[in-house]
C-alpha cells in the first residue's frame, strides 16, 4: 500500500509530459467518452483525465457519481442515465473509461447496453476477481456492505446478477490496463482470457494520472472498433 504514495510524483510527471499538452495525440473528433470513478471516490477524482480528453478534442462526460459506495445495482442507475444522455446528445456509441471499481461497473454497463457502447477501458479494475484487493480495501468493502444492508435492507445476494454479468464474456471490445506494482488491487485480478490486457508501470490511484496510460488511451480511443 505504501507504493500508492507515488501518485504525487506521477501527477508531476504527467503535467510535464508532452502527451498532457496533446502533442502527437490523435484528435478526438468529438467522440463521446464516459468516465466512471473507483470505490470510495467520486467524479472529482477523474477531473484531470476529463480535462485532458476535452482539450484533445473528445466529448467527455462524468458518470454522475458523487460517492462510489452503494451496492452495484444502485451505482448503475446514474451511469445508465449518463450513458443514454451522452449517446442521444452525440449520436455515437460511447467509450467507457472506468478506474478501479469504476471499470467493473463499466464492464457490466456495457454488457447490459452493448448497443450504446463503443468500447470499455479499465484502469486497475479487478475484472477477473472483484474481491482480490488489499486487506485495507477489503475492510472498506465490508463496511460498505454493512452500510448498504442497514440503509437499503439488501443481503449480499443482491450482487448475484451483477457478478454474473461481470463474469460473462464481453459484448464490446474491452481493454484492461494494469500495474504489477498496484498497491490496492492484485494485478492478476485484472487479467482475463477474454479481455485485452496492457501492463503499465505505476500506482493504483495514479493510473488516472499516468502519462503512459494517457498515451495508450490516445491510441485506443481512436481505434475503429465498431461501425455506427
């Protein structure tokens, strides 16, 4: 977990890197992108990639998440609304970028709405084993579960459909970016045989601020995955 302290260095590296200024970055041409934050986080944690995407020509939108702590089906509700709104507004399928738990939500969102989604890109997301995380993070998961049981009265079984859709083969092109020095999620949990995986070097939190990640995003988001 101490490796997560690198996030400040990663941010400094990013703002000094030419990719952050859009140098040699293919133009976004107004393509829509929906950003989904991680566990115990909100839209504000993805403000840096949001601003970068807008600066290089994309049409980004936040997921509408203030605090990613509620059970999965509840978390999907604002995301579905945001996805539908962005698709109607632009007329194009939407690329989903999810950080940590946000990537897990993005995978299920695309599974249930493949006609609205161009591709899914996850950053440090445990797509293969959603609970293979650091013990401190797992303590937060248990606390969130207790909160949801108290507030909504839902038992753990409420996640069964979500986990089934998560485990199902992707219905849209899906890429998992992961780091072997991730201090929160076991990097092996980010790997699946049916998902394209790309290794980067960095911390878990810093994946949203990593210049290497931004270069990969610049290439993936312009890839002609699907026709409209």
